[in-house]
C-alpha cells in the first residue's frame, strides 16, 4: 500500500457538517483543509471532497499531480467491491441509494487510487497507528459526537467481525430506556450522542418549560443545532440542564465501557469524537471514574485516554488506509 | 503439544461439587469418571483428582502408565509459571492461598505433563474444538451454572486479554440492580446464575412469605441447594416463582449477549453450563428471542446454539489443552 516517497496521500473525513482533509508526505501531515459539507446533493458533496483534496495539496505547497492515493472515511455503509456508498442519514444525497463515490473521486483527481472505509473505523485506525493508541495492541476507541461510534483493535488487528463490529454506541445501557435514533431503546448513543442530548433538551425546555441557557447560547453562536461548543459553553456557565445531560452521558459511557472492558480485558480505551475532544481530558477522567464501580477487575483498569489527533483522527486514519 | 498416538490424555473439570474427568485416545473419549469434590481441604481434593484420572483410565481398559498428559480446568486464578492455583471460593482448600496443584497431580501420576487453565476457558475450548463451535472462528460461549462464565474465540483464537477476558457474567445488565456474588450490582450473573437465583428465591419465600414449590422439590431430590434439576422440575410443574426467576435470567442473558454481539459481530453464541444444558434448546431459543430486540443488526443475528458436549465441555477442553 505504501506510496513512492515523493507521492502524497490524502485522507478525507466526510461528515454531516464538514469535510476534513489532510495531506501526508511519508507519515507527516503537510497540508489540510476543512470545508462545509454541501446540503445540495451527492454531486456537490463529491465536488467538495475533490476541492478539499486540492486545497490541502495547495496548502502543502504541492501540485495535484503529486497525489498518489486518497482514503475516505464515510459515515455509512460501503460496498468495497464497487467503491459505492450509501445509508448515510447525515450526508445529503447519500441517505439511501448507492453512490459511486470511489470511482467519482478517482476520476476527478486524475485516476488516483481511492479507498473508502467506515468513518469510525478510519478514526480508530488514525488514533491506533498515529495517535494515542500507538503503544497498544488491544484497545477500544469510542467517538462521542452527533452519535457514538466505536472501533476495536484486538490482538493488533482492527476488528471487522462480519462488517459491523465496534458498535458500542448501540449497546444497551438501560433496558427500555431513552429512545435512540436507531429505533431501539436505551442505547449508549441515546444518552451520550449529541443529537439525542439535543432532542431531550428541546423536549424538556420547549415542551415542559424547564429552564436552560443551552438554546440561547446556541443562537448566540449563530447555530441552529446544539454543537459540542454549545454544550461546552453551557457547562462552563453552570447550566443545570446541560450538567444533567452530560452527567447522564458520563454515566452511560462508564457503564458501556466497563462492560466492554469486562468482556475484552483491553489495555486502553480512547475517548474522542466531537464532544469527547471538546470536553477533553476532564471528561475522559469522569468517564473513567464512572466506569470503575462496574469493572470486574478494578485493580487493573484499562488506561482511559483522550485522542491525540483530535478532529483529525478520521482524516489521518483515512490517509493510513492508503499507506499515508 | 500432541502426544504419541498410543498415549492417553486426561482432562479434568474441577468444580465446586464434582470432579468430571475424561480420558481421550487421539481425539476420542474412551473413558470417564465423575466424583464428588471433597469438602475437607486441598490435599483431599488433589487425591480425588488423581483418583478420578485413574478411574477414567481404568474405565477405558487402560493402565496409568499409558497416560501421557493431564489438563485441568480450574475455577479460580492460575499462576501459569508455578502451576499453582487459588482464589476459588467454591472449592474447599483453594479459597485463598496458592496451592501447587499442577506439580502435585504430576507427581502422583508418575511425572506426567500437567497443564491448568481457567475452567470456563477450557469449556469454551472444548466446545470450539470438539463441540458446537467447530464451524466458527468468532464465537462467545456463555456457561450458565452456579455463576455465569464466558469465553471468547475471536479470529480463531481464544481471547485472553490480560488474563481476564470473557467475563460476560460480570457485565452489568441493570445499573444499581440485583446484588451479585462479586459485590457489584446488576451483573448478568446476579440474574442468571443459579446461586443468586436461589438467594432471591429464599428471600422471597422465607422472608416475604411468597409461595413456591422450589424448596419442596429441592428436598424431595435430597438436596440442600437449588440445583439445575430442581429448577427444571419446578419449571415443569409451573411454579410461578421459578418461572419468574427464569424469565429474568432469560431477559438478562438476552441483553448481555446482544450487547456483546453489537460490539463484536460474532458468528455464533453457545449457551451451556449446568443450567443452560439442563434447560436445553428451548431455553437457548428463548435467550435468542430476548436478544433480538437489542441487536443493532437484527437481520444478521449470530447463531444461538446449545452445547454439544454438555457437562463434558470442560473436561474435554481440559484434555485439548494437552493435545487430547
């Protein structure tokens, strides 16, 4: 998979709100770009991916002809044979039918190699190979963002299972508990995912009249959704509803991660994602403390670590896919 | 690890109530013995292990001199370097301090090789190599008996972690739920382990006066503990308390196994152990049905299977340890 030394590799992290791209020479990040994800269909999303790769190459002072390969982290299902993708509720134009993302990007960039993998799996790949996970051969990465994704490295291999391994976000922390976006009840994601936290906050505030500064802070930030920054600001201001929401997220993460640890006895658990990175090491410490009472071997807990690459985990991991 | 073809291998499953031993020639079980576990200290337990091996060899029409190696499944912690064992609350004489079980058994049997591993890990080894798990490279074995043990085969390897992998019995199915024997609350074992089911039944019956036939059936069977047979008989008679206890066990198993599946995306889950085997395929089907609503990919569930070796899983797996 390694590229010739003079060739660049690009890694693209395609998200519902942004497209984060990095360009690597050997293993060094030499350029990057961050563009908004269009909400106007698949063709525009593909064009923006291509623009972000070109912009990253330009920021590295290089030329598009120097590009050897592109890796893409995609938030949905992937048909590896066809290079097509779909089932991505958060990316406009990719919600249902298969889109030939791989061939389209390859063609627009002069026929370079393109590999696509799941966004969460590339993020754990990034942290494992280039970030906080480097010392370990057994680790769980949990990415707390809009949803809660997870990826497992076991015995020095990224676990695939039958294609769906790592779904810690949809382990059930409370039977018949909070409704999750997936339709089930009581999933970790229903408590720790930003989207479901916002749903709960809107219900408590607008339907039940409970006070919160969360939406005022959101509007002040010129947002129409509760972002990780909104939550962090509301926490800093001591907003009680936000404190409660984050308490529940910490509780749910502690329980789910302890259960994963009891089953797998891993060396480390990395907590990242938009919200995890934004709230940072104090949040990770709280999650570790919440896990402790549930650990079967509390005298030998895993190391709970924040990410090292932060919001570049996915893009760097996508580049690792193609030898970057 | 393989023995010369003419040599026999023995596998010993040391339990709190019985010592089950098998003798294998090549991969065939040719002899077996089942003795009660003494309650009079470590020396007597070791002597009975040796007796059970000799009795198994005799039942195979062979001589002790034909024995090449012995594997032992031990319900506690193992110091692999020293061959010593301990931390086994259910085996008299092995509760706390280290006992040099391996060297003692080896010496008493003329210096044969002895290997010891965790009882649950050898049981999953037995089912994986010689039982229901043969077709699979990714599976979870859950053994529902006095407690609830588990073992994982991932990527065609028995997972060890840092020595404590597979503890599905101590994953938490209900935060702040039923007290478990381990001291935590809400563990799977607190709901599905026979010992905790008995604790609940005694409390409901003797402290709270709720009716049940369970203890009458127990006494009729000349037991002072609620065995798997007692539970099975009470279920057959429609005893409502027992039905409730088993319903909760099924619920807890469904939730814990679904969570393990969501995380690991395995091919198969084998449900065995004293109670699992006694209640058999209908119980396994109920557990599978209870897991379904919690599966993240319900259209591709794992296969839920009963054991093939039944109460010989552990002894056969112990023999597999030494190439049997």
